[in-house]
């Protein structure tokens, strides 16, 4: 259940900031394919990358995961 919510939240947040997957990938320090996999729910970021995403989008862990 968390995967579905996280990937939808990530896609929504990224689009609301007007960022492409490539731009977000560069900000986080990962490959664009990693962002794509997160948004498809194939995998999720570890704690450090999740923390970085929270900073970029000014979100809490709770709000980005649920």
C-alpha cells in the first residue's frame, strides 16, 4: 500500500514543481531511470534519498509516504 501512495505523491509533487524526471534525478543525485522506477512503484528510495526528497519538496516523511 505504501508503494502506491509514495509513487503517486512523488509524481504529483514533481509535476507541481514543474520538474522533469531528469531534473529531479539531477537534484537528488540519481539516474533518471531511478526516478521512473520510484514513480512506477518498482522500488523506493532509502532513508537518505527520501530525506533529500522531503527537503526538495518541503514535505515531511509522513506527508510524502502517505
